[in-house]
C-alpha cells in the first residue's frame, strides 16, 4: 500500500490555533500536491457537515477554498477555488453564521449580499464566480480565513470577549442547538 495515498479526513484546527490567524500564501503552481490538498479539504468538509472550508483550517497556509452550499441553496454545486479574490461587492446585511474552527458558536456577522470573486479552478482555468445570498456569505467567510480572519474578528469587542470567557470556563455551548445553522 506504500505510496497509494487515499483521500483523508483531517483534523480541523480550532480557535485560538495560531495558523488560523496567519495570512495564507498565494498558490504558485497548481500541482499534484494542491490537487491532493483539495481532495482532503473536500473530504474533511463533508465529514464535518460544513458548507465551506479553507486550507488553513487543516493547517495548510495556502490560498485554497472549497465550497458546497447545496444543502442550503441547491442551485449551486461544489467547487474549489485557488487564489480567490473579491473583485466587487454589493449590499450589506447581517448574516448569522458559524465556523467549524469556532465550535458551538453562531452569531450575526456583517456581510455583503453579493460578491464577485475571481480565482483559478483546480484545472488552472481563470474563473469568475458571482454569488448572492448563501454563496456570497460562504465566499466571504472562506476568503476571510485566507486573510487570517475568523467570525470572532468580525464581532464587536464585547461579543468576542464573551466567547473568550466562555472558552476559558470550558463552556462552549451557550446557544445549544437552538439556532443551529451552517458552519463553514
Ligand atoms: Zn470558518
């Protein structure tokens, strides 16, 4: 079996892991390593029932994201995006979201209603994706990860302190399942 590498479900790093705070690096060449990374990220995301995942969440500081919002918005399919970059944004709203790296926490975050993102597909094609609603939120959330930002960084100082204190006390589930939504 040596050398016969299979896809793997990897551990998702949790706040306050320092890798989550780092800005991820641009991908230079889309080689086999990046493709394997995308496979692993995809497996890991589905295993955790997430709708998106950034490479840094599994400890790899490269600008790669995977998104599948189809459980919430069935008109969109799975995709992976390399070096994604927001090129335009429109509208503002509060969206309640969670994060696989910030367990048992859901809070309203300021997001744009629509974004246009450019990047590269795993095949190396330059692509542009326009997202509205759930897809727009997921794109912004995952691109935030690539810039070292968590939903906690988008909250008021007070709400962030409340979460930190809760972690310290070891009580991580203040809003137990009451408003469970997507985590990404
Ligand atoms: Zn997240």
